[in-house]
C-alpha cells in the first residue's frame, strides 16, 4: 500500500460538488427546467427584451460574474445565460465557464436547450429538445428520453418574470425541475417572504424577498418591481449582486481567497500517522441525517457512533460474481458500453482473469496512468480516459466504467477521507466481488483505508446529497486500531 503524500493526494477538489453544485448554489440565475406549468399557459403580456449582469461573490470577495439575456425570437424567446467563475481549489486557481441557452415558445414552454461547462481541458456538453410529450436529451453518444405529462419550462426563464410576481407574502409554489448537469429531476419550493429595501451599488431598491428550497437546501433571492433578480444568497458564503457590464467584467484577484476545499473540510481531533495500517476506526459523528448511508457493509452506525472495519479481500469462488444489471449498465458519466472504454479494458485484463484480478489490474492502470489534479467539471469517464487527468471524481467514474465493462458491478461512493489532520470530501468506488468491496483508484487502495467515511452511494444525481453535509458534519475519533491489535 503506497503511503499518502500531500503533494500527490491533495486533490480532494469537489469536482461534482463544484461542477454540478455551483449550478444549485447560484440559484435561479442558472437554467433548471421545470416540469410544472403555471396556471395560465398563455402569457398575459409580451415580455420585453432584457439583459442583466451579476457579480458573484464569496465572503464578499468577487469570484466571477453572470450575464443573462432574454431576446424575442419569432413568436417566442431565446434565453441565454453565461456564468464565469475563477476558483481556488487546493492552491490551484481554475477558470470555469458555464453557458446555457433555451429556445422558448410563445407561452414560455421549452422547445430546445443546450448546456456547456468548460473548465479548460474538460468540456461537458449536453443538449435536448422537446418533441410532443417527450424530452430528448443527448450527451456524448447517449440519448435519454424523459416523458412529460405537462409542458416543460425554463426555471429562470419564467420564475422571475411570471410566477414570482403572482405570489403574495407567505404563499408557496412547488415546481419540478430538471438539472442538465446531472440528468436528474428534483422538487423546488418557492416562498414569497415579504418586502425588503436593499442597497445595491449605492441605490435603494424596493424588492420582493423569496426563499427557494431545493434538495433540502435553502437559498434566498430578491427581485425588483419588474421581476428582475437583484441579489441572491446561497451556501458557502456565495452571493450574487446585480451590477453593470463594466463592474461584472472588471478584473479581480483571488490570490488571498480561502481555498474552497480546505474551508469546507472537517477538523480531526487527533492525528493519524498512517491510515493504511488501521484495521478499525470508531468515532462520534454529528450533523448527519437520513440523507446519508452511514450504516451497512463495513460501516456500523448507531446513536451517533460510527465504526468502520477494514474489509478482507478474497477471490470469489466462481468466475462470475452475481450480477446486478443496473450496476453493470452505462449511466450518465459512466459510459461502460463505449467502444473506447471496452477497448482499453481489453488491453488491461485477460479473459481468463478472475474478478478480483481484473479489478486490481484496472485500478493499477488508472492509478499509474491518470494524472492526479483538481478538475472543475461534471465527472465523465470517457473524457477522463481521453484527457488522462482528473481528481477523485474522475478517477471514480472511470473506475466504475472500466469495472462494469469488465463485468464487475461498480458504484461510486462519496464522503470524507483523512489527510494531514482534517477530513476532506472525496469520491471512491465499491465493487461487487460476491460482496461490496471498497476501492480507491486515486490512492491505489483496495480495500480503501478505514478513514474513508461513506456518506453517499449511487449515481451522479445521488452524489449531490453531499451538500447536506457541508458546514454541518462534525466528528470526534474515539478509537483507531491498527492491524496488529484488531
């Protein structure tokens, strides 16, 4: 087992959390897609063309801007949103550009959309269109179909212009949204909280205040009398404030800004010199709820007490472990059926290899051939294979795709892992070898050491539940036992 080296393993960048979650944290500026139509499908008036610029701040320090443009297009509209972010992750400053475009019908219902996240070498692109009562979504070479029982709407395209203006203080509306970054659907609740006077760029603005609850996380938004958003607040000290084009595009310096990964990590009450030598870890953990999968497999959780026992590796007695199709089939970001994934797996393993041998060979290849560096993108196995770099999220989706291509059921787990006195958010895998066994391709561990605290297991959309842990989870280690004493 290779020892951890901070320079080599300090890449618990939040990948999915800062690729997909920024879309959540920036609230209604970004284009979620709603599955519930307003009571009146026909607009009471024709919306004028409009443009807005927002400065994006974290703890009052500028980290980006957002630009939104609504234009008339034939009998309908085109809504374009561009968000630029400059983020410090583990000492590396990275730029991220997010573009969303939606073509809307006269009643604001969605005709088509495109979504692009570009963070340099990694470029995530998805587009879709509505045909009849079906939304067709295209990503890479995959097409996914979502049945619609009601018209489909751009959340940001009509929320501020139509729905929010109709709400009275204390009134709540519920909508069902589709997130193009994760291919998932969730429920959002919007409540009109009342009226408030804001000072924006030295101007006093009478605003309506709204709370937006999405995936159990609360955000706040303020709109002026025209329905335009003037301010938003989300998690991790993120705030958006309306500005001018000049102020939004003005330069900014984040050399002194607190590292995002460090700032949301969890302090440990003791130092652990070599986690790979531990056979057991017992701790009290607080700030968790039913969202998290703390109990099961190598983890036991009861009365805030979490015990993690290191698994024993063994070769399955048969050549083919019992298979569960949903853990073998391709899924968004895990393209196990793609020819390039299948070809690479065939070069690494032999058809005669037993499942455990296949898993070890694949993990070793990823560990040796994928450069370890923070990436801000939506994790994508095929893109990771082609670019040969990524953080824990990229390693995990690639390992899942390659294991599935080799006939080994695989899932992604996310949670916390220990490094240098703190627990950082991290992603790894579990492989089914007659039972679920943890494996961490970024760290070259099978099984993973016991400081890997599982909070979530599942597909890409499931990983977003990790946001419930941010700034809430606290822990106290009670008993680390090494291999010689357990």
